[in-house]
């Protein structure tokens, strides 16, 4: 049986992180914004891989 990645959850994870990074940028925290986006990318990539393991 195929375990599909949860694209909706991945989308919400990225959306929240982009919103958070935007707030950080507005506050002048560019490094923290960058790190938040890198973390979000890593998290969603792991979510994708975990959902695609049985394929």
C-alpha cells in the first residue's frame, strides 16, 4: 500500500514559516528569518520523504 505525503500539512508548515520569517524580516532579524526558512524547508522535505517511503 502506498503512503502518500501529506501535502496539505506540508503547505501549512511552509506557510506558517514564511509568515514567521516575514515578521522577522520586518523586525530586521535577517539571520533568524533565513534560519526559519531553512528549517521549514528541511522539515517539509523530511515530511515528503517519510510520506513517500513505501513507494
